[in-house]
C-alpha cells in the first residue's frame, strides 16, 4: 500500500489529539548549591528566597538554626536577607517585601515562641511585624498585607489568623473562630486558611479540617470547602484556591488536589494521584504539587513534582525524582518553579533548583510521525 495512503488519516488526526500530543518544555537551572542545607523556597517574580543552613553546624539529622537568603534571577546576584541568631524560616516574598518566622529572641522554643519579621528589598531594611506573646508562624504576603498563624490567645480560641498592613502599620485579626486556624495564604484582598472549627476530636491528631476564606475589603468570612475529612494547606492566586484533599482517600496517606474558582463559585478536581500529603501551590494558570510515594526498594519516601495547566486542564510532569534527590517544598510564580532538591547533574538533595515552564510542543513521538508524513507527501 502507498505510504501516503497509510499516513493520510494520521496527518489529519494528530493535530487534534489532546493531552499527550502537547508537552510543555521544562528548562531546569540551579538556584543555590552552597554548602549546608537549603530548603523551603518561595518566589515572586525574579526573587527567590529560602531557608539556608550554611553557617550552622548540624549535630543531627535536624538543623535547628537557619538563615534567610535570596537570589535575583534577573541578575544572578545572591544575597543574605537575615543572618540573626536563632532560627529563621518559612520565608515568603511578594514584590519588594520578604517575610519570615523568626526565633532570635526565643532560641530554645522553636514552634512555641516565634515572631514575624520583614525585609524591604528596595531600602534594604529589616523590621519586626509582630512580636506578640506565643507563637506567630507560617507567614504569607501579598502586596502590603502580611498574614500569619497566631497563638497569642491559644487558651481561649486556639491558633488564629492575624494580619498586618505594611502601608498603614495596622495589625488586625482575620479569624478568631474556636479551635485552630492554620496555614494561611493571601492573594490581593482574599485570605484563605485551614480551619479546625468543626473538628470534635480531642488529642494531637486532627481528623477534620476545612478551607475558609475572608475578603479583607469587606470583612466577610466564607467557607470554601467543608467536605468530609481533611482539607489541608490551601494556596491562592487571583480567583483560584487549591488545597490537598483527603475526602476520597482509599488507603492511609493518600490525597487528591482540589480547586475552587471564587468567581464562578465552582469546585473542581485537579488530580486524584497526589498520594501522600502535599502542599500545592498556584500562580497564573499553573497548579504545582509534590506527588509523594514510598519507595519500598530503598525504604524511603520520594516525591515527583507535577503541575496542572488550568487553561488546558492538563497535568504534566515537571521533575522526576532521582535516587538521591527529594523534590519537595516547591513554589511557583508565573511559569517559574523552584524547589528543594537540586537539579540534574549538579548539587545534592539539599540544594535549591528551579525550572521555567515554556509553551507546549508536540511530544517527540508525534513530531516524528508528523515529519514522516510530511516527507511521504513531498515524495
């Protein structure tokens, strides 16, 4: 049979094939591979920030003191943000402002006594945001608004969500509902968080958590997801909220990624294959998460990095885990991704790596078939 006859149907069908025929291009790059451990990166535009242990001795598997460092991707310049005594971690960045949780005044009470600090990248000035009694941690920032989890009233209301407007110097309560409110995130005027107000279980293990939000421009609080079991670690960008969801878990530790559009008020499923617990991120049309799994051969937990294109509703692999690298703690801004886990061919699992997600192109197999068809028609 003539080759042209064989390939004619294929040529007409290939451009219409969904999903696997189009694959984004992932271009990796190193962010930081200095000695010591670099972890928990965050990114806004061209600025990447992370926790860095290069100046602290590690006496065990856990380092109790970290500094905050940054890299400007547009210039390649790396610089310290904070190298104060004690531990600094959980950094977040938005525009010119970096915020983090700081233990300089409580070196032996990590996770029990922390404060919130900030650094202005333009004027290069550090200043405290909140030093109230008790724990203040998990900061997030959008524009001039900083939010965090706050346990100053733990005996009365558990852990609450507080905020601070850097432009006015005003602190305010976002949510002081009963029981714990944790892991806040913010985009514009909308704050989202993980909420335990309906959890009736006692003890240290949580069995019920919902996702709530608040519009700071109106003061209106609203539920985003109150489904059965655990909804955890929300993230928000624009009108899209995403979280890790355990309502459908069929075995211990499994999770899915769900999303909610604040404009349409519709919830949607992003991925059923998140497996172990993960903290998704979202920015400008992409959702990012760690797909963790247990490697029985090496007896350790590994995590691959996946993304979801909200415009095409397609999932794709960003980075496959190698034997030595734990891909974790990922963040995204626009189409630029950063993670803790190094990059191929350099560094270790304790470095910061990154990648740029480019426009989708045809997969190599489809491209090969298309070229074969074109050659056949030219003959």
